[in-house]
C-alpha cells in the first residue's frame, strides 16, 4: 500500500526521465545530421567553386555580358561627345548673349 504517493511520484519521475532521454537522443541525432549536412555542403562548395563559368550555365548570360560591355563603351563615347558639344554650345551661347548685350547697349 502506498500511503504517501511515493510509487505514483516515482512513476511520473520515470516517465519524465524517459521523455527527457528521448529528447536528448533526438537533439543529438539532429546535431549529427546537421554536421553531416554542413560537411556535404562544404564538399559541394569546394567541387563547384571556380569550376562553373557563366557560359556553362547559360550561353545567353555570356552574350548579355558582352552586349553590356559594348553598351558601356558606346555610352562613355556618347557622354564624352555630349560633354564636348555642351562646352561648345555653352561658349556659343555666352558669345551670342554678349553680342546681344552689346547691341542693346549700342541701341540705348
């Protein structure tokens, strides 16, 4: 006979201990799985690193990169020409304004 509930307490304690052990085992297994996954990911990264070029992935990427380079060159040329023309236009405008001022002063 269990007058003080010691037997029931021991059963609950044993149940909680079994559950805790199962949780500890699951956490340990997850830790192992995570380590294996990290090692596989590292191995895959080492295999792929430096061995895959854009041309191997998609030839369209290589063509697009070449087109972008050509467009950048053309843009730089257009920018230089625009800067040159802007300077010339600005000088002509200043000269025209000066002529206009001179004419206005002469007329006054």
